[in-house]
């Protein structure tokens, strides 16, 4: 008998792709796809069960199908497929996870649980370390938004792991996910014709490609290979970093530097118009950035992404189309201005050093 895998949140494109992928796994006997709404995309022959994970009925689904592996992908910063605002997002993320883990705790057949999380759990603050590891605590606990959701989700997961030590639990903290079907708030931000930025800041960002997300979910939900351990908490991101200014140039989109209060007002206006979920949490990310270590991802989980951060962003750009300005021309113009500005600064610095040196010599004499 092969494994019986239950996947939540299958009405979303990424979870739907994972269902179709795991259906092709020869070690999987059945896949049970769960969501509160019927997905509009095919599920590759998986058994679809319309169920709301916020309700206790999810326990019956686990028991009736004899599920042994649960892949919880219904943790997201965007509203569920059925619509709704921030309240619906929080209920699905937090209450849904609590109910699902409670059902897993009571189900004797469950032996592995994989939970989608986010590097947003670390937050973004001015005194953050250059690189976060899985054991680095955030400088300040998130006060709201998706970051607070994932912090609460991970709290429930840790409690579940203590109560069911016989179950292998894997938490995957994904960096910003981009790709052809990306529907995250950051993907919406990069799709704006002009990118509002915080004056004086150029944050470092990391991305992970949708294809790599599917690959690592496959590894985490399968039996561990020799020399690897498919349980624990892991940062998942592509190699390298990009600054926000580099992203803008590669997109071919101009930026609009604003003072922090003006960025907040712009974010409120964009949310009101429904153009982009420009939340306070995203403003902090676009101010201070965030970079995580992926050593444990490679050495313990045994996963090596096929896309770097730069390659992931390049694929996103190809599918979203060019911006208002040709990327090559924009990059050349910005680099030229930066070079001239840098030369001017260097010249002024040299003159200052020379004057100070002369004055020091006269004083010594």
C-alpha cells in the first residue's frame, strides 16, 4: 500500500499544481484534495473533498480516507479562493490550522505533517541581523498581518509536535514566492506601473521559485532519504539576494521614493482601491528587507533549489511583461547617474581630505 496524502488549500494555483505533481509519485496510492470552494483547475485525478478546515468536519475526512501524510498549504497572505478580506485570511490561517492539527492529533493513521510557513515570521526591523537562521528570534514580535498569522501557526505546530512525538513534523519557511502564477502581495506590488519606495532605503530581498516550492514540498512529504531528515523547521530561498532598486531596473518600472508617512498613505490608498495589498508589514519589508540562511535546507533536508533569487525574479519578469521603460535602457541610465554621482562624491572627499591634511601639516609645523 502506498501513502495517502491530504493537501489543503487546493483551490489556489500552487496547491493545485502540487496535487497534480504528487499524484504522479509512484509511492503515493491516493491524494485527497481539500478546500472550502471547488477549484477551477484540474487536480489530476485526485479525490476532491469540499470541506472547510476551520470546521471539525476535517477530522472525519482524515479518518474516512486513512490519511497518513498531511500537507497544509492553506496558509497565505492573500484572501482564499472564495473571497473575503483580512478577517477571512486570518481565520483560515490560524483557526483553520488549529482545527486541522487538532484533527491530526486524534487521527492514529497520521504519521507526517508538512506545514507551509513564511520567513515573514522573522519580521523586518532596523536592527535585524544581516542573515536570519532558523533559531534567530525576531527583534520584535509581529503585531499584526500575515507575519503574526504564521507566528501563531508555528506556535500551534510546536504544540502539536509535543503532543504527538510519533509524527514527523516539517515546517517550511518560504521566502517571497514568485513565478508565473504568483499571487502574493509582493507580486502585486511588482506589477504596479510605478513602484512606491521608502526614501533613503534599498532593502535586500530573497525569492524562491514556484517550481522549487513544489520540489521541496515533495521532499518534505516523502520518506527521508539516507543522510537526510525530513522534520524540523527550514528556511527555503534561492541563492543570492537582489536589492529593490535592482528589481525595479530589471522590471523596467520607475520608482517613486516617498517619505515614510507618505508611503503609509500610499499603501492605504492602494488597499482602498483594491490595486495592491500594500500592508504595514510589506512596507517594513520594503524598508529593511530580509535575508535568511539556507544551510539547513541543504545539509539537513537535502534540498538544493534549481533557481537562484535572480533567476526566479527573471522568470517572473518574463511572464509579467515589460514595464513602462526598457529594462536595459533604464539600468544604463541609472548606472550612469550613479557613476557620475559617485565620481562627484569621490572628488569632494579627496578635496576634503587634502584640505584637512594641509591644515594638519600647518598645525604640526
